[in-house]
C-alpha cells in the first residue's frame, strides 16, 4: 500500500493571501467513475474538481501535467456538505448548507478565470438544474444504480427522491424524527436506506416508497454530535454498514453491519475510540478463495470506516480483524470516504482541510473480482434492477448497429475507461447474454496550437510518505490516437507560496489528461480545447486566454482603470481633525467614537466584492472604492474621514466623522441624499435593504434603503445602558425587516418593537439558569437561526453561576417562559423557521405537563375568530405570523396535542373545527 496527502488539494479562505493561506474544512470527496478526477466540497461554499494523476504519480505532479486543479464551481451560497458523481459520470450532484441540491453538467465554453480569484478553470461545468425542496442543510446525496433516482437528505428531517433522468421530485419521505445525515441504495435499487439522529436506520421500498423496516437496536445510545451518519451498502447486496452505532450502553463505538432480509444487526466492527462518521464499501466483490467459483459462500466484501478519532480502518468481511488501521491520519475527524471504480484507491476527507489517499496493489486486496463477475452474481441470485425507461440515459448506451442514432444524453468528456464496462442494465444480448456498455472514441478535427506556459495556477509541493506509480492502459480497439488540448501563455507574475512546479515542456497535452490511455468517448473535449472546430470557422469563443487585441474593452467606470491598492492599517492620531473634532460632542456621547484608521473595508456577503475607504494621514481627501478581486470598479471622495463602512447585497454605506452617512448602489450611484446625524457613527450595519446607524449620542436609526424611508422614528439606546451599572453595547446589527438587535454586556439582547414604541428583550442570560431549551453553547447560522445565534453570543460571555437549591417548579417555569420569550423574539426578527421550531417544542412541553388552559389559549390565538374574513370588522387578528399561516401551524400543534394523554379530546375537537373552517373557506 502507498499513502499520500497532497498538500495542494485544499479549500482556502479567500480573505487570506497566498502567503497566509488558511485551510477550510472539506466535508465531502467523491471519485469520478473513470477515476480521472475527484470532486471535493468545502466550507468555502465551493466545489473543486482535481485531477487524480498528480496525486498518484509524482512525476505528473512535478510537471503539472495534467493540471492539478481542473475546475472550481461557486454557485452555492453556503458550505458544500456533499458531492456525488452520477454512475454515468455525466452529472455531478452537490448539496449545501444553502438548502439547495445542484446538478452540474459539462460546459464546453465555461473554462477560463474563476470569478473573483486568480484561479483558472481548465474545464468548465455549469449548473444544469437547481433542486429546491429542503428547508435546511442538505447533508448527503446518493444516486441509485443506473442513475434511476437521486436521493437527498437533510437537517429538515426529510428524504427527497428525485427522478434521475428528468430531475423532477417524485417523493417526500418525512417519517424520520431527527436530522437525516446519511443515505445509500442497494446495488439493484430495490431498497434505499437512510440514517438519522432519531437513532434509527430506515429501509424504504422503491416500489411504493413505503417503510420496509426500521432498525434501532445498535443506535439507541449513539451520540448526536456527529456531522454525518454516512452508511454504505455492500456490492453483493447482502449487508449495510451503518455508522455511529454503540455497544455497552454507549461506551463502545462501533459500526453496525445490518443483514438484508432480516434487517437485524448481529455483527459489530469494533476498535475505534470515538464515533464512526462514515462507512464506504469497495465497489468490487471479493472471493474468499479465488480458485473457487463464484457462490454465496465464496463471496465477501471490503469496507472502510472513518471516525472522529482521526483514524481509518479497512475491513474484509471474511476476517474478524481489520486489514489496515491508519491512526492519526488527520488532525481532525474524517468526514467522507470514496473508493475508485477499480477498487484499488481510497480517498478520505477531513474537517482539517486535507485529503488522504491509500493506493493498493491488486495482490494486497486478494480475491478482487471484476465487475462483470459481480453482475453475473447478482443476476444469478435474482437481483435484477428495474429497466431504464426508453429515451432516458446519462450517456452509456448499448453497443449495437443503431446505437448511434438512439436518443440519449451524451456522456461526459472526461472518462477514460478504455476497456469495456459492464453495468446493471437489462440484458439485451442473445440468450440472456451479458449487456455490455461500450464507449466509442471519435476522431477530432481540432487544430493543434503550440502551447506555452500556464503559470497563474500555482502548485504547492506535496507532503507524502510514498509515491504511487501508474501504468498506462492499452489503446482502444478503434486504434485512434489521443487527441490534444492546448494551454496558451499567461505571464508569471509571482512565485507560488511553496516550492513551484517545474515548467512543463512546450508541447501539446493529451486530452485524456494523461491518465494513461486515450479518450474513449464519442464527444470531443471542447472544454479542454481552445482551438476552433471546422464547423465554427470565423466564429470565436469568448475565453479568458484571448489576447488583449481581441478582447473587447471594459465599460468605462469612475476609477475603473485603477488597480486595487493595499494600505497599511494604523490609527491616525496626528491630524488636526482628530484632535479637535470630538470636542464638538463632548458631554453628549453615550458611546465611544471609533478610532480613525488609515484603511477600512467591508465585504459583500456571498461575493468577492469589497467596499473600502482610505483616510489620508495628511491633508488629502478621503477616498472610498468598490472593488472586485484586484480591480477597482468605482471610487468616490468624501469631505470628512470615514469612521465606519457596511455593505449588503444591495447597497454599501460610509459613515464619516462629521456625522454624515453616504449610501451607494453597487454601481456607485448615490441612492439617497447624504444623511446627517449631528454626531459621529459608533456602529453601522446593513442587511439586504435595511441600514442601521447608531451614533455616539445614542440615537438609533433604521432605514429601508429601497423605499428611502425609516422603519420607525429615531430612538435612543439610553434606556438600555441605564438598565445596569457600567453597561456597554457589545454589538449592534439589523435584520432584513429593519428590527435592530442590540447585545449588551449585561447579558441581554434587545430589539425595538414598532407596535409598542418600546425596547423589548430578545433573550437574556437569566434563561440559562433553568430553561431546558437554552442554546447558549450551540453553533448557529446567523442568518437562518438568528435567535439561536443571539443565545450563543450571550452564552459565550456568561459566567457559570454557582449551584443553588431551586423550587420544585423552577425548570418548568423557566422553560415555558423561555419558549414564550423565544416565540416573541422570532416573530420580531421575522425568523419563520425558528418560530415554528419553538412553537412545536412549546406545544410538546404543554402536552407533557398537561396544561390545558395554556394549550387552549394557544389554539385560539392561532385559529383566530371562527368567522374571520380578510377585510372584516375584526382586524385585531392577522392570519400570518413570521411569514407563515397561523392555521397551518395550528395543524401541526394539534398533531402534537392529539398524542398527549390529557389533551387528546381538546385536540380532536379543534381538528374537527379546523376542517370545517377550511371547507368553508374553499366555498
């Protein structure tokens, strides 16, 4: 076995320079079916595609042939938690923290410079289909055999099943009661398995999508702290290996092996010192005795486990001990594992931002059987997959005389499996012979262009304990030589931060990306070819590599001809303005004036745009600029030094020391007249269309930039600071609805209620002393889980209180009070998902305690007047709260109450009333 950790495979923080690169967590890794590339998803919200030959071949790595980084995909707005290639290799599916599943397809014209960075896409992939439907993070994806279905699971406790051909949503399975963190299919698509934080593995039938079995026994004491619960189905279909299982009441961490048919777990893989995060079966079946024929008694499998103890173990089911245990491979836990199609290479990804690669020789994995033998075995024992609908395919096709005219989606350009490949297709051969999927090469008429150095993609040296050599595959039977692609010249502007790779020799590169064989496909690699085809003579493709003479000039903008400059950040203390200006407000300041700095910046969330200000240390003017990467897009000058900046997705604002604020669009146009507040800005924040300014005199203003109107009259924060001695404001932000969020050092967070014309508490440290639902230590998304993030901020500054004797009803009273306060906070901040979560927890608590009066009052508040109509006389009740229909919420609350021992009758009566009211509304 040979082991390597390529240092250049990384997701990096774009805010850091190349000399100060920070690795970000890699959550997922998956190998393309042809083994030529891997896809990784990380915390930077990007998907990166890497060539595998530089990983496995030291000479290829040093020559940078083929290029190490092939493509960067950046359409997701949240961390990418899972990436999965389709079995055909044509499509790539990704799931993210942004609740979206994305399907990517090859884009022949998509190569070039990555937006907002210096990276180069050697090949292009475009988002072909966006699949919304999840209401929280998408944690895992799995393609069914033959790509018939795609399954996605997430933290909304839902399993969604999509058609693998049309990508339409087919089923929504919502029987899990906790976060769903893993999904897999059996080898012929008869069943699907999912694993959840509700401490169960559920088996679903694909015939009717009903539950076949539920396995709970090995998971009853499993911790809920893992990122994932990724499980895997053995290639012979006999077993599922599930992660995050335990023995001995949770003290022994295991992977549970579940037997098909009985759906019980009698086998445990024991040895890891912490929870097992992921299991991945080798795609090949293995023979216990290679000299004996294929039979059930002679079949075994190989499975790899990755755990939170930073180790990887590889097991063969014929042995009670692992084949290999690799300890402390990473600095943090393992997130994902993926085997190459040939079963000889295992890739592992970790949250420390690195990947590890284990490459085996065939004799080290004794008894490996070819895929054709596996297909014969499955057919022999009755495992026959359902047929593929006519006219649908991702690209593999029957090698027959009229195959070329068949209606199909063409396969991806990258695979290089020169040999024939068998799949789980229906048998079209004579007398039930094996169905063979073949990929046929097609000669390209592309011109060859002399290549030159491509140096804008820096290459770092690899830290490795061994190097792996690969042997070239034979040419295909068609006898066609390899095609070529060309890389034009980019001048070297800087050296790589680590040791740079040698300059490649000036000759053409093979289109198979030097993976040891020719391209065996029927589609030219337009994504890797810059020359023009004969059918497009006279037409040019837009490319980042075009020369300056051919490239059209950029639109003229104010200051757009200037490169972005870097300024050393330091405090200005010597100007006359600094020494005299604060005296104008002496005695009136509730909040300190921010220090005057030479440089300020604010990033636009979800993009590479940055809003910057440069204050002169002499008598020069203050300059504000809006930049993208290294290029200035526009600039402006201000009469007074800038104290604070903010930038949202729709505007940017600069606050000056003279108490004025200028608001710009992203094109540099002033969206409103210059605001003047009479005192300098102490804090400023923008969110979507809302802008909040808090001055040093304590005046708070919240403005709707689009409507050029204030959400409420300016108000003072003086009452908040006088609530306790020495109270200070730690942070001040605003929500998209204009609601300010003020976090004070007293451990209390406030907002301003427009209806009450009063400050109200969002949350406070008090609830931590007895509430069962306090989230003070939970990591939360500031945009989606705003109330939870407020509690996390309060919890991070709180000091543990000494233990005290409490009254009997202490916890119940504080829990209910905390939940009621949380409902009001979620409503004020327009956080619908948190409102719903708090409401259902509150309903469950009322049901558990049997508080009928509170429950009935809650029901009436959500139901409203029985004869209510829009525009009626009773306008005190509104049918919507936090952008959700109250009666829809009531249905879920009643479903909680109906399972209660004391509130069942009440819930049933109101369910009947709700049905009648719904029927009347439809009439």
